[in-house]
C-alpha cells in the first residue's frame, strides 16, 4: 500500500474508488462518471437553504477582474518567482486532507476548484480549505464535458456549484474552471462571466496525476515544464499526488518558485 494511503487511513477499496475519479483534462471518457459510487447518492438535493455562514470572519473573497488579463487565464507573470498549484476538488476526503496538509507543511497555499456534488457530500471541506489559507473556486456541479453542452445545461452546471459555494462560504468562490477540458469554449466563457466570474482559470502545466502514473512521474511532469508564473493542474483523490507533494515543493523551493494562491499569483 502506498504511503499516502496509509497516512490517509485508506485501504484498497478507497484506492479503487479514487481510481474511478475522472481527471480534468480533455480526452477522458465521460463513462467514468456514469457508474455511481457505492452507498447513498453523492448528490443529494440542495434541501432547505441554510443561512450563509462565511467560513472566515472576514468578508469572503469574491471573484475579481484582473486588468490586462484575458478572460481565460493560463498563467501569471513570467518575471516573478511564483507559481499556482491548482487542484480539482473531488474524491476521497482523506486524500484531499492529506494533500492540503502536505501543501501546508511545505509552506504552499493552493487553489481548489471544487465540484458541487463533492461539496454536497463533504460540505466541511469548504471550511477546511479556506481555513488553511487556500483559495476555493468552482469546477462545475457534476464535472461533465461542459464544452459539449447546450447553453442552459452548461449554465446550470456553473450556477449549481456557485450556489453551493455561496451557501457554504458566503461567496461563489474566486475562480471558475471548466470541467473535462483545459480551455473553455467562447460560450462557456460567456456563461461563466454571466454567473459572476470575470475570468476562466485554465493552466499551462498538466501533472497528469489523474492517470495514476506514480509519484515520480507526477513530479517529473510538473518540474519538466513549470516556470515562473505557471498554473499547475493537480487533482485531489489520488495517492500519487499526495506522495509527490513534499519532494515537489522542495524542488520548487530550490528553484526559488513560491507556491501561492492564484489571486496572489496575478496580483501585481
Ligand atoms: Zn476536473
């Protein structure tokens, strides 16, 4: 059993379930979300609205427009020693907590793009993420191929997750990332803006961690292409990612690249 799974207290069944989790990138079959996980449905109806309860005492951060940046942002300034580690928020909560703990131990603050159905199943993770000084955003309600959807369905995917974030944290989150694609279509960009997100968050470094290639390959995939300003795509729910975090953060520190939130990356 891998160290991360031991650390997270997860056995083989958890690993198998995590392996079913779909990645963000293009080219992944839609079928792997078609088999519901065992146990109760992971997407209960929203139910009666709970009062807004900001996760932090301060007013929760709202999406910002960054002057000079395109609607779709793939990286930050190339002339400063900062990078953003961004996580697809889904999968086994123990692995998410382990990844957050590893980030914090290494002095990193990260950006989590949460799937709405994951927040429905694990609402406490929204507070855990914000309380760790990390950033929280929207990665659609169900993580389907949003670029292939019609306008009404795609908009509902964005607003469904936004409503959950608002209810849990008081904010719709600072970023939107489309599901199952690196880039949003012009329609999806327009719908994200309509839902309140001035920008769509893409990335320029793909760790390919969701293919479970082993921690060493995850580290190679990132360190082989990362440079100042990079936005790295990573995923909660995979043991390789957790195992990769400590050596990856050490290597970034050696290169004088500080892992900051996406807002910090883009703030002059
Ligand atoms: Zn994703």
